[in-house]
C-alpha cells in the first residue's frame, strides 16, 4: 500500500505546483482537494475525507488569502485561517497523519532590519496576519507534531500573483509605478513545493516552525525591474513610496526570512531569487 498524501487548497499556486511534481514521486498516492471538493472550514467533510483516505501526510495549502478584503471579512478569515487549521491539526493527530501547514511573513510587524528567525517575536499588523498566526497557534496547540512553513511573496505560473500582474501591466502600459520601500524575499511556489516533498521523502520528522523563501533581499520595485529586464519589456518602472499606494491592510516594510533552520535540519539548498524568477518566466513563455 502506497502512503497517501492529501493536499488541501489544491487549486491554488502551491497546490498546482505540487500537482506538477506528484508524478516524480511514484512511491506516494496523492489526493488533491480544491475548495469545491473540501472547504476546510466544513469540519464534518474534513473528517469524512480522513476516514476515507487515512492519509499519512496532509499538506494544507488552503487559506483565506485576500489580504485587503480580510480587513472587512474578519470572521471568514479567522474561520478558514484559524479555527479550521486547529480542527485539521486535531483530526491529523487522531489519524496519526503528519501535517505540513503553510503560514506567512505577515505574522511579523515588518519593523526589523535583520532576517526574521523562527524564534523572533510575532506582532501581526493586519487581520490576515493575525488570522494566520491564530492558525499556527491552534495547529501547535491541538497537534504539537505539526510542521509549519512560513513563506513570503509567493508567485508562480498559476493564479493571481505579483509576477503575472506585472507582465500584464507591462504589456498594457508605457509606465508603471511600484513600491520601493517594502523589502522581502520572493518565493517561487515550485521551489516551495519541491522543499515540502523533500521533507516528506526525507523520513525525518522534526515538527515546529520553519522559514522558507528564495535567497536575496529586494524591494517590489527591484522585483518588477528584473521582470521588465528579463522579458525585454519597454515599459518604464518608476519607484514610489508605500504612502503613495495606500491599501486597507498594512503591509510589512521588512519581510525577509532567515533560512538557516530549514537548511540545517533538512539539508536544503535555497535558490537565489533571480534564478527562480527566470525559471518561472521561461515557463510562462
């Protein structure tokens, strides 16, 4: 009998990258569940799927990710990102399923000047960040064996993300303006998916919180400039301060994550952000 890997949020960026990689892991049977198959806050349905599949692993990619809308939809954000994760963790414990849960840099206040370590104090500044932190807390409360990966600035060929938005704007406009005073590290979802499956395949389970993104510190302006340069776009990219682009949810000014722990525990090499961006842009072509 092959071990089963259940993937929730299967139609999001990370879920689709995991689906792409699944054929490279014939030793496992993957079950991909999108929001239409399993809305994770429908707890009886969640238990039903566990009873049906008895998964060895659950990769939870499902989340309420509309950062700005969360400011006015607090209840549903907390139900999906907080309460549902707690129930999921408890069900995983009941079925002896190993849970990998994806979290975010938004649990920090963005006021640091050094890369954030897993042990650094959390202080979310938005409903989205607070709801994701609640998910972390509930996961570890109801199942201390949970493995949490915090990530940042996720992009891929799939869904809505910064890279695809920039490509669209650069094709339509002569000049665009991009924020240059928010700093972080992009994460190519294909790289994150590879890391997750590497952890599962390592037969080494060390629960707790880990940080993962690609290597390098850039601003959104730097990110957009590299997209334009690599694609040969004639669109001019102008830098603007955050104050010129107000949003309902506050963005962290500093989102850089320290990767030391995941590199040491799971012997993972972290790709430079440009290399990963170029790989994504090639696939998008």
